[in-house]
């Protein structure tokens, strides 16, 4: 519905006490979300935040919109049903790495392939925070936690690769300590027609403090991260001294003293193959000569939305058969007589 009200970020704040640990990265995400919604021009009555279980799942209480605090791992299923019934709503799924990649993993991949027009914010802190510090599906191998005192034996999920494998139509990564970039990514996800999956690196300063410090600390950020921009070369390092070029389909780091911008990999978020390469820039240490960790919109495409196709099918069924007969539908066209 058309919105004629002008909002500010404060219009999206509720009267509820925000109950996250002091210093938690969730505060930053909440603030940028409130600003993004104010700028989006959507009536508050047409916005719904749906969450599962976890620290991140308190989010709907702190947004002055409609909200659903659902059950563990099922926020994506709840949001799918809501969007199917009310395609006019702006629907946001708030979830964590434990909520969406463990018990909710199956629901997440099917939401992504179906491509409902909604947005998923995946708060990734590589730990279970609400239940006091067990390892999660994104915890690095060897991580010592309360449930892995001798180190995790699991190979961690790579959320970006998982999303691309499920044929998501919008895949992006940002972090809590880069609010300007986060706001840009949230706005891009909101503008996308289809399911947007936005992974947000979020620091849990109680149970996993500094998990992403190499990507946020001033001393290491320039060498360990790269921000991709549409149509721009992949360049990073102190004073933009390094770039990434493709040697065939293999990315390699080059010195800008030896190469020009024209020699570098130019980011194209419509190229699924290149997005897959970006997602695999994950299992290495940039400070030890490996590739930097990418941030930005990896991939986006315009593909049919499930709710649109569902409505077209319903309209077609009514035009061909009228309102229909439920008993006849259940009985089907094949019957058997058993003597």
C-alpha cells in the first residue's frame, strides 16, 4: 500500500527495554534497520518481522511494526506462509547461525529456492549465544566452547556458498561494525524482488568476542577484507596496493605496481560463476598470503517469485474449473474397486 507518512528512525523504536548484552553487535544492526525502514517509505502497518529462537530473535520486540516471535528454525516457514497469504506485506526474517543453519537448515534452503519476495537477515556470530556458548554450525574447526572443550571437530558451514547452492537470487555479506556499508546492503536487499539473504558478521562479546576482529581492526582490515562494488575492479590493501585478477577461473592477488585496474577482476553481481568464486574466498588466512574475505552483494538475479506464480495458478484454476470441488480434488481422477 502507498505510504504518505514520513518516518524517522525513532518512529521504528518501541517502548521495550532492549535486552542484549552491553556491547553486543545486535545493537548496531537494530539501529541500521530502523534507519533503513525509515528511508524505505513503507507504511509501518505493512511491515512484519518474523524471528525464530536466539538472541537475534528478540528483534521483533524492538521494531515498532508487526512481528512474530516463532519457534526454533521455523521463522522461514512462518514467513513463507505469511507472504503467500499477504504478498503485499514487507516481510523480514531475523535469524542466527544456529537458528537457521542447524534446526532450520532445511527450511532455509527451500525458502531460497522458492524465491518468495522477502528478506532474510542472518546474524552470524559463530556461536550459540542465548544458550550460553555452545559451538554452532559456523564455528571454526577446533574452536573451544562449552560443548567442545577439546575443540570442535565439525567442518563449518559457509553461508554464502550454501545460499548460492540453493539458488538464492540475492546473496550478500556485511558486518555489524561497518554501519554505513550495512545500511547500503539492507537497502539493496529491500529493493530486490525475491528472497534476499544477507549474512551479517555480528560480534558476541560475551561468548565469542573478537571472532571477526581480523576483518574489523584497523591494523588488519585493509589486508584481510575486500568490498565488492558493481562494475568496479577488485582492489584492496593499504593504499589500494593490491588487486585480484582471474587466472582462468582462479583468483590471484597481484601488486598494483605491476598491474593496472584494467587487468583486474571486474565485479558483476549477475555472474553466478564469479559469485561462487567469491563465496569460496573463505577457507584461508589473508594475513598469511591467502585471499581476503569479500563483503558486498555477491549475486543477484531477477527470477519469478513463488507467491506470484501461486496466484497465477490459482487464477487459472478458477478460470478453467470455477470455484472447484474439494471432495472431487481429494478423490482424484484415479479410483479402484477392491473386491
